[in-house]
C-alpha cells in the first residue's frame, strides 16, 4: 500500500482532522491522486 493509499484510508475512516487533510492536499501530487480516487 502506498503512502497516498494510506492517507486516503485514514481520511475515509475519519482518522484525520480537516486541518490535516487540507495540509496533505497542499501537495499537488497527492491532490491529483486524491481527486482520481475520490
């Protein structure tokens, strides 16, 4: 499982705060990956 997949799993399971999610989405590579998976 990639780092990005783990992040998405944490987001989906409610383990990350909105602030943490916003911080991760500042990474354009992760933001693009997240949009593809969302």
